[in-house]
């Protein structure tokens, strides 16, 4: 059985978004508990790799990192770069 490149890309995209969403939820939980947190760099890398939609959902649903203007600005940049890259990948596969 051979998987199509578009299928692989779709699965990777979905997985990255699920992981990013979970990371934001976990970080919020840890913040409330006063425990060790997920590094902001990790959250940004997840968004940059393609988890921007899951990360955005995590920011909104968990109300996490909403007061940190610097974090949100870098998140927007990482998301824009990621969207451009995923669009380029999608164009090359079609």
C-alpha cells in the first residue's frame, strides 16, 4: 500500500495541530498548578511547523497567552510563515 503525498501532508498537518492544541492546554494546566511549563519557544516551533490552527484554538479556548503581546506578535509571524510554506507544499503536490 502506497500513501499519496497529499495524504501524508494532510496527516502531518492534522497531527501537528493536535499536538499544538494539546501543548497549549497542558501549558495552561501547568501554569495554574505552578508547575514546570512548556517553553514558549516550543509553542512557537509547533505553530511554525504547521500547528498554527491548533495553537490558535488553544489560545482562544484555554485563554492562554492572550495578555502577552510579544508572544502573540511572534505567534502571528510564525503562523504566517507556516501558512505560506504549507500553501507552497500544497501547490507542489497538485
